C-alpha cells in the first residue's frame, strides 16, 4: 500500500463530499461562489453561512466522532457489535434531553444540550459502576452493564413521554429520531470542541488501543495497565459521543457501520483504522444527510436514512469479516 496516497485519500474524500454538500440542495450554489466566498445574491449568502455550513460541519464532526469512537471501542473490547450507544451514552442523553423538554418546554431549548451531555456522561458512569467485577472492568461486563443501563434509561424515557402533553411528546420524538435540519452555529459551538477533544485523545492512544486488542494478558506482559487504558478510551469516546448526540439526537448505525467499512478497506490495525474511520464516518454522514434533504420533495430525518442504508450494509460486512473476530 502506498501510504502517502492513502493519507491523501483520507483527507480528500471527506473534503469532496463536504464541498458537494455545500453546493447541492433545493437551491444550487455554484462551487466557484463557495471557493471564492463571493455570493451575488443575499439569500445565497444566507443559505450558505446560516443553513448549510453549520449543518455540514455538524454532520462531518458527528460522522467522524462516531467512526473513531466505534472503531476504538470495538477494538478495545474486542467485540464487533460494541458501539458508544450500547454503553448507555445515547439512552442517557435521550433521557436528559427529554427531561429538559418536559420540565422547561421549547422556550428553553438551549438547556436541552447541557442536560443531554450531563445524562449521557451519567449513563456511562453508571455503566462503569455496575460493570466493575472484583475490581476489574472486563469487556463482557462492560457490554452487559451498558445493556442494563440503556434499558433503565429507555424505560425512564418512555415514562417521560407518557407523562408530558402531546406537543412536548412530538418534540421529544423528533429529537430522538435524529435530525440536523435545526442545527445552528450555537449548536456547533457547544458540541464540536468536546468532540474534537475526544477524537484527538483517541488518536493519541491508538498504539495502546492496538495493544489492548491483542488481549489482556498480552497487554499486561508489555507493561500496559489494561483497566486504566480501557477506562481512558471509554471516557474519551463517551465525552465525544455525548457532545454530538446532545445536538443531533440519536442517529443510529453510523457508529457501527463506519468502523466496519473502514476495516474492510484498511484492515484492523488501529494505526490506520482509527484515522481512516474519521474519514469514512464523516463521508458516510455527509452523504446520508445530503440524501435526506435532496432526494425527496420534503426532508426525511437523517436517522431514517442511516438506518435504511446501514442495517443491510452492516449485515453484509459482518458476514465478510466474521472470521477476524473468531477466537
């Protein structure tokens, strides 16, 4: 493999999709206007800067975050079905957002994001708490703990939806489905810094993540503190995931499908898997959201598109790569 070309492709592919995303839509904006930042019509400027650009940034960061977090957790826990969502982060964030909407209403929608982040991190904290067995965090106990906490928050979320009035229920459901059509620059300011912090931390740890993927005994023999490194990886992925989910809602399958697509292309070595997952995740999300807002006369929530595309594709990739996960 020519690694220089590989690195160039990692950078260029999402840039191409990002440019297409900004240009294509119900109103077409010529690429030369975007590159020169010269817009002859005032409404063209408004569409670009106030609608498409923040949405494109959020979509790309969300996809990049889901890609690298999914890859890091699957590698660290040696389980191809693990994702940030299965550890209680998404269900905790959903409950936090629903609770804020139920108690405060849409007039205080700016408080939904902090509430979603807080409860998302609370979800992973509870997962870590219930998963500790004999002072250790094993991959199996983490997954089982995540399932338990996710079920708990899902039940609480259902209770909130039952108790609130129908108008708030619709708002909660719209948030849970996952959407990018309401993203603003304020949302980008809230979510992107924490997401980039988590992404950078996981990239720095990718050599240790590779060691963890070889098994606990092998990692300990190389001087790695397994529980500490595993906990740090989970916390970085949790912070990044909670920050973007607090804005977008629960957009499913991106955190599962992106690492598997990447693994199919570059293999399982975290040296290449983690940075490549950023590119694949961002590209996948940009394409999915572009489809959601251009193919039909009305906009479909992007979470619906990622599910329709992701589920069969994930099944295909799982069948192709199952031998890699056999003990």
